[in-house]
C-alpha cells in the first residue's frame, strides 16, 4: 500500500549507523511535517532539525515525498499491528484493555507522527490514495469481524462493529492530536505520563462497559 508510493526500505542494506541516522532524520521530519504540513516543509529544514548535512538526508531519502511517506508508514504500522492483535478467541475486556493501552502509549510517544497523519487526512489524503484501496477495506472488515464474533458469542452487545473501531481510533489518537487543548483544559503546559495512564483507564472502562461486555 504505502510501501508502493515511496518507501525506501528495500533499496539498501541495513546497519546500525544507517538505522540510527534514519531514526534521527525521521524524528526531524515528524517535527517539520507536523509544524508545516507537507507543502510547507522543506528538506533543508529537516536537515537543520536533524543536525545533518542536506546531502545526508537525500542519501537516505530521495525526496520529500518519500520521507513523508516513511513518517506515515511508521505510525500506521504501529497502529495496524496493535489492531491485528485483537482476536475473536480472546476475552474482549483483556484484548481491548491491551489495545487501548498500546494506542495511548503511541499517542504519548509519537504525538508528532499522529499529527502528521491527521493533517494528511484533513487535507483529503491526497498522498494516501493507494493506501485507502480495496485491500485496506478488506483488512478493516477482517478486524470488525472480531467484534461481530464476540457479539455472536454473547460476550458483547450486537452493535455495528465499524463504529466501535472508529471510537477506539478517535478517542486514543485525540490525546496526541489535541494535546494542547487537553493540557490547557487541565491547566497544564503538557500532558504527563500519569495523565495518559488516567485517560487510558477511563477510556478502557467506558468502552468495555459501553459495548455491553458480559464477562
């Protein structure tokens, strides 16, 4: 999907130095894209943020689009892999608790990448058309089937599973994308690890009870 439109991962052999430099560049790119969007971001600014010569940036990433796609790939892979762990054979409460905790951890550890994704979606996802393909829809349907099977087993209420997933996505990513608003409401400059832990506990209880879990 996204790999088809710019990822460099299979182009060159790996190595510790390469991986370290890529991580530095991607972190700098997250900050640049989150602040200025795709159009406003520049490779020069990314190089400055990374503390590396611009030529080094182009050595690892051919152009801005490829680097932008890599930032999106990293966060989407984390999100998708967490959702892939949901299994119809698992108890809903335990599985959802683990998933919500993982998504909230990603929001705390990778807030800039989440905001880059949000900016892309809000702009109409012009660089993600291939990602939102039939394959994506098939993957999503497989994930919602987990909730349908739980309902069939009498473990949760028989409610539209797609909207459960949308609720999980939006509620957890909200703490990354709208951290400034949340912190302001709480009278803080930024959210602490404890804030995320408290939010995780609240979301877990509300969602598990909201879907009518029968444990």
